[in-house]
C-alpha cells in the first residue's frame, strides 16, 4: 500500500470520488460571499465617493446580492459538510477494517515482536490522526487553495500590477514551509514514537498490577512510568515550541504584507490608477489570500503529524511477515492422520535449529504426549501442528495432503487448542463457550457442559451460564477458566486437539476436574498434549520425548519407564 503517504491516502479515498466532487461543487457555491463581498463593497464605496454618478437603487441592488449570497451559505454549507463527512468517515472505517484484517493475517512471530500497546496506538491514535489529516486537507487545505486561485484570477482580471504584488506572498509561504518542514517532521516522528512506547508500557503496567501490588513495587513502577512520561512531555514540548515559532513567523510575515498591500493600493488610488472602492476590494482579496495561505501554514504541523501517522499505519499494512501457508485446498472433512517427515525448523533471525529431523506418524484418534525440558522444542512442534509456523525443511501431511496445499482456515475449523492461559473475553460464560457459532442446540449445549465438567460450578454462580466472566475471565478461578475453554473446544466437535500444558497451573482439585473434562474431549480424536506434570500423560497412546530439538525417545508410558532413559530421568526429577 506504500509509495508515499499521499498515494496511500488517494488509495484510501477510492470509491469516494463522487462525494469529493459534489463537496467541491457545493463549496464553491456556499463560499461565494468571500469573493462577492469585496467586489460589491468596492462598488458600494464608489457610489458614496461619486454620488452624482449613481442612484440609491444601485445600492439596494448590491444589498440584495450580498443578502442572497450570505443566506445560501447556511443550507449549502450543511450539504457540503455532509459529503465531506461521508468521505472521511468511510475512510476511517475502511482503514480500521484494513488494519484489523491485516492483524489477523500477520504471523504469530510478528505479533510476539510487536507490543500490544503499539498496535492499539496504531489502530486508535494513528487512525484518528489520519482522520484529522483528511479533514484538514478537505476542509482547510483544498478550500484555501481554491480561494487563493479564485482571488488571484479576479485580481488579474482587474489589475495585473496588483496581481503581481499579490504573487509575492506565495514564495514567502513556500520558503516558510520549507524552512520548518524538516524540523516539524522530525519532532512529529519522535513524539509519535514516544507515545507508542508509552502506550505499550501502560498496557504492560496494567497487566502487571497484581504482581506489582503483591510485591509492594508500586513506587518502582511509578518511577519507571515517570521516566517515559517525562520523555513524552519533553518531545511534546519541543513539538509545541516548533509549531509556535512556525505559527508566529507566519502571522508576523503576512500581517506585514497586508499592511504593505494597503499602502501599495492607496498609492495607486492616490495617483488615480484605481478608484477608492478598488482599494477596499483589493484589500478584501488580499486578506482572503493571506487568510488562505496563513491557514495552510497553520495546519501544516497537523498535516505533518497526520502524514507521520499514515507512515506508521503503512508500516503495519505493508508488513510482509504474514502467515507462511498460502494453500488453497478447502477441507470439508478431516480424519486426523498426521505425518511429520524429516521436519526441521528455525526462526528467521536465528541460526539455531529449534527442531531437527523430526519424524512421526500419528494415526486417526491417537493421543500423543510431548515432553522434554524447557527449550526442547515442544511449543515449536505445537505451532507447526496448528500451522502458526511452517517447516524450514521437511513436510507435514494431513490425511495424505501436504500442509502447504491446504487452506489453513479450513483446517483450523476442525482443530481445537486449549492452552495454559486460555483467553476469555469479558462477556458471559455462554458467549465464551459458543464464540463464533451462530446457534447451538440446547440439548447439545447441556451435553457439552456436562462433558466439560462446567455444570459443577455453574450452579454456584449468581446468573449461571449468563454470568459475566470479567476481563480475561478475571472473575473465575483458573480451573473454571480451563473447563470453559474445554467446553469451547468440545462444542466445535474438533477432529484434532492440542493441549499446551492445560493443567500445569492448577491445584490438585482443579486439575482433577479439568483432566476429567479432557478425557471426555479426546475420545476418538487425534490429540497432542504438552504436559509439565508427567503423571498426567500416563494414558497417552504414545509419548514423544524431545531433547535439543530432536526426538530421542517414543513409546508408551510403561515402555519408556522400563527403558530408563531420558523420560525415566525426567520422571524421577518430579518424584
């Protein structure tokens, strides 16, 4: 979407051409008093200056013209604003939609590297700045340019001498803008980056409040935030001072030229080159030109800030780190047979292999437990199964079809993932369980609640299944959140299930309830389980032991214990 901020803006406004053309048309009509009044004022003053050559009826005619020109401004300004608003609001919605769509397509590694607060800053603050930029361009910049061109045309048609004097103001405006442009751009960029960093740190601070409060670290956290807030204050102060100098320089320059214009036209009138009324007319024209150019100069800092936000958003929209898989084959049905063939994986910014020459044949309905020390490659293997990552070497097959040929969205509709920290949104329990499903049969829902062991605690909640869980499910215990996550997985009737240490953070009683729900969930389904507590995977059909990214052992619980190898050693450490 790149090629410069203005090209990006033009692409955003594609489809709004009709609204923009109509807004320009109505602007020209509703703004007509700006150039009609100086012309009429000139004629009215000339009537007073040469009363013997005119009648009062001419004066009343000019009064009627001014009255009509002013009266039409009210309804037509509303119409003009309506077309402008439709265009700007459409772009605002389309831009946020594009950002949300892009965020959904970006790879998981990109999301891990980009702080949540920075994403929020781009979607909220930067889009607001782009909306302000659009409004400044359409409501201030373009009208100012049109006004200047019309006034120059009228001046040229009246007096080329005066027009040439007027044209001296444009180079002054260009010189002012060019002299401040680089400074304004740099200060805007610095301010924007500090705001993004502040947003990211505030987001982290809010998430860390339980830890901060538990360890009495409020003062430490406050000092840490104060450092960042001071940086924002300093950058903001520099930006304000730059804009203040920019604005005051423009104001002084153009008031000087306005006085010069008055003196110049009075000299022309004194020499009878123009009439006394023409002095007022040219002063009106010049004031309007000055106001337009001054307006352009005054809004330039806002335009620069908006352009910086366009660049910030473009960084996200143009990000190439999207999901690696681009297969097109739609899966209507999944059996659940998965084959890993010489699979190796490493991250783009690393030379170290996280997984090497991994081979495994998993039959339909088989449960596979994956164990190993921290950093052995367990999470990487799960990410490969889900399709978050793609093998650097080797292939993964699903029911005989290479993962590279499969549309991942159609595959994931047959997949369920239950992690240690399952994310619930701040709706009701029912809304969290049925998330993304248009309608669920009541009998099926009851069966799922029973199988996931959710009913056991629903009866104790004030509103039962309609109880709101709070942000991230904060009103529920860890075990309750896990059982809701299992119910959410079970209700989708997945054929492949991934458990990523789903019970490691639970107490014994909660773990018992969750394991009971897990056993109901995995019946007849291909299951991959990463577990920290090795006693919880005793019933797995096979256990895969990873070490340094390689599969060093594979077998049943009893076989591996009798082997007295790596798995046996891991188990002994937990006893």
